[in-house]
């Protein structure tokens, strides 16, 4: 069962931000919804590396994903954040 972002402890949410590349990815997703391949192209990292970081961000409640055709699109989630987590962004 997937937890809502507001139910994820703030320490777990902060741990997901522990690497600079994840912050860079979040900044990209703040502007628009992107696929793994699009993010990988912008940050110039292998798609497998970007996928791993996106999974950490999704598990931490920072990004949401949806499938459109064969692509998985990611976006930054701020709406569901607990107030203390929202102030972090």
C-alpha cells in the first residue's frame, strides 16, 4: 500500500534529498512533468541512474508518477505535503 506524502516522516523525506542530483531533478520537475529519459538527457546521466534517484524521490513522497502510453512521467508533488515539509521546499 502506497503512503500519502503527508504520512511519510519528515526525516525520511529529508533523507531523500541527501544527494545533489536529486535536488537538481526536483528543480526540473518543478517546471514541468518529464519522463525518465528526458530527465536523463538534461542531467546527462544514464537512464538507470536517474530511475534509481526518481524511485528514492517517489518513495520519499517528493514526486508522483503516472503512465502515459509506454512512458512513465514524473512531477514534483507539493500539494499533499505536510506543512513542515512544505516549508523545506
